[in-house]
C-alpha cells in the first residue's frame, strides 16, 4: 500500500491522468444513466482515496482502519448490489431501486468519503499544544496487571448477568493491557514471549460464552495489533491465519446462537463451530446440510451478508421523511446523554433515545420489512444513516467531513509509536471505526475509554510509587 502511494507521488502526472479518466467515466455514466460506468468510476475513486489515507497515516491508525472498513461496507457492497439486486435477502428498498437511485447512492457515498478524507488530511497540519504520550509510563508487568483487572471485571459482569455499558467499557482495559504486553514481548522488552496470549484465550472464551462475535475477536485483534506495531513482519501465513480465525470465530458464535434457538444444549466450542459450518446457514440461521466446498461458501455468504452498510442507508432514506421525520440532531445528543444517571427525566429524552445504541430503534421504526417484525436482533444504523436521519443528504457530506477532522485529530494526538499508544488505538480507537453503528454510540464509547485510560495512567504510577516507598520504609526499619 505504501509503495503504491509512493509511486503515485513520484509520478504525479500518471495519478492526475488516471484521476481525470475516472472522473470522465463518472460524468459520462451520469449523463448516459449508465450504472456500471458510475459504479466503476466511484469505486476507483474510493480505492484511490484508501491508498492515499493508508500511505499518509499508515495501516495502524483510526483513519486507515476506518477507510478500509468504509470501502468494504459501501463500495464493495454497492458493487454487489449494482450487479444483481434481485436476491430475496435484500431489503425492498434495495430490490426496488432504479438505476438512477443507485447512481445517486454511489455519488452521495463517494462525496461523503471524499469529505472524510479531506477533513482527515487537512487536520495533519495541526500541532497540538500538549505533550506526547509517555510510552515508558507503564512497564510490562503493569500491562499484565491491567489484563488481570479487566479480565476479572469482564468475567464478573458476565457470570453475574450484569448488563452495564459503562462497566463493560471499563472492562476493556484488558484489551489495552493485551496490546501493550504484546508490543513489549515482540520488542523483547521482557523475557516472556507469549504470556499475553493466555489472556487472549481467556477473554475470547468469555466472549464466546456471552455469544458476541466482537467480544470474541477483539482480544485476538489487540494481540495482533501489538505484534504488528512492535515490528512483526507481515507474512502471508499470518494473513491466512487471521482470516481463518475470523471465519472460525464467526462460525462458532453463529453455531452457538442457532443451537440456543433450536434448544440444543451442547455449548462446546468445537461442536458449535461444526454445527455452524455444516448444519445451519450462516446467513439466515435455517437448517441446511453443507459439505466440502459448500462449507466455504456458507462462511463467505454469512460474512458478506453482515457487511451491508448500503442496505441500511437505503432503507433509512426510504423511511425518512415519509414515515419518520428528520430528527435535527435528536438521535445524536439524546442517546449520548442517556449514559448520565437520571437523564431520561432530567432532559426529557425521547423513549426511542433512552439508550446509547439505536439498533432496536432501527429495527422497530426504520426497517419496513415484514421479516423484521419478530426479529429480536438489532439492526445497524451506519454513520451515513444516522446523519441522514437528522439532516438529510447534505448532513451526510458535512458530517463525514467533521468525522474526518475528528479521526485525524485522534491520530495526531495518539500517533502509534509504542506500547501506550498501541493500547490507546485498540481500546479507544477501534470503537470509532464501527461504521455500522450510530454516532453517539461510537463517540461516547471512545470518550469513556479515553477517560478510563487517563485514570489508569494516573493511578498505576502512584500505586507503584506507594508500594516502592512502603518497601523502602520496611527495609530501613529492618536495618
């Protein structure tokens, strides 16, 4: 990725010529109402912007990870829809969309991504008047202590059946510890090489027990990020292993869920994985039989079915303002205030916005599908969908530009260069790239995570100093 970006910088005339060709393709496509021409042109623009962002900020940055996530949820998904949208698994708004409707979606989402990249690039010139993060503030043993504390708290919440978003975010301090410890191990700042992997297994096991794919995979991601930032060379076998881990984790959670629905008491991870791979469709959860290559197709279809950002955006655009009026910011600030105790009555919050996540609101108010009537799961809002719900198409473009500035500022403040910033990226940065969620959820979660890290940075060094002083006093008394 960086080599391609460097080549484009060395030969600017080639980049400009390619850009003009792509813009001409889009212009002719719009004039002729050619969906495939617009799709090819907009997808090329999005791909070029991803290369630009990755070349300037690197893979291990909020901007870089978000750009890749956006490309999967929107351009890649739109390509699939543009080629064939007759599947019954698509929403009615997708199946009934005309070529002109899809051309407008292509142009709107591309303009939004351009605004994001412009905001993210412009903020690079900002030099914050604050000191950089002290990468030596924590030792390897401190990171392991955070792994223990976070794991214990997460286990207590899970075993006690306590559903608390704030305490759950506090428990993710184990991710901070795993990432920092993994970095120290690969940098040989300790004699241990794989001790942090024990906490990966424990936390992923707790995530499996809870039945959440994200909780299962995030500890693995934290460990990999620590390794990669610490200098681990990216080899093909590591990429293959990471892909297999995601597929197996996805199949295990889905197998566990469909087993619970079908009243199958066996919760063994191996049995659940085999059940998810061979006995059930990972797309709709219905019973099927898969063998051989069909298993690969089952996993691929199941994963691709869940990467549907455009589907939700089109369904929201179909519902607003006909069935649901523009909210003018209510779905942004009211869910954010819902984390404050007593806020529902104090601020007279709308019943739809008395929780941070708007997944159930989307299912019950915005998704106009008969198949969703009895669906207990929560559907996705997406960043563009949340912005459109409040301010329409213009709000999507302006809002994505502001998000580019915010994400770029995060990267400037916490540029990844050591174990501390690696932990910050994992614990507070990764929540920001969840493009399928509503904005209040990702921003408040990231802010709470930064607050937890700030408190930890103050408490642990002081606690260590108190222990050291206590030992010195004890030594003087014995002397």
